[in-house]
C-alpha cells in the first residue's frame, strides 16, 4: 500500500486491511480474503498470549493461513 501511495491505519484487523488493499487497485484472491480469520491472532505476535488454547491441528492450520498471506503479499513486492 505504501508503494501505491495509499493511506492505511495502524490496525490488526486483517479484513479491513485487505479491503484497503482492494481499494488501492490490487486484486485480493478469495483464498487470501478467507484468511481474515487470522485477525483474532494478529496481535499475539506483538503482545503475546493466545485468546484461547489451540489444538495442534488448529495451530498448524492457522500457521498455513498466515504463510499463504505472507507469500501472496511478498509476491506483490518482489
């Protein structure tokens, strides 16, 4: 978004950020839009503590979602 000159708020709301990305003119694939469920975990890396205990398979699913978003975002700037 910085590259496109688009303003953005300081937020952990992934759905809102993806909406802003779309408004800046980039297409957001549905697979990435579905990752808005990561919002509830977005602050954990910065502030610590999970909102609830996670089963190992849920943790693995969340990590895979985050990796998809990361790879997609990286593909836009590389």
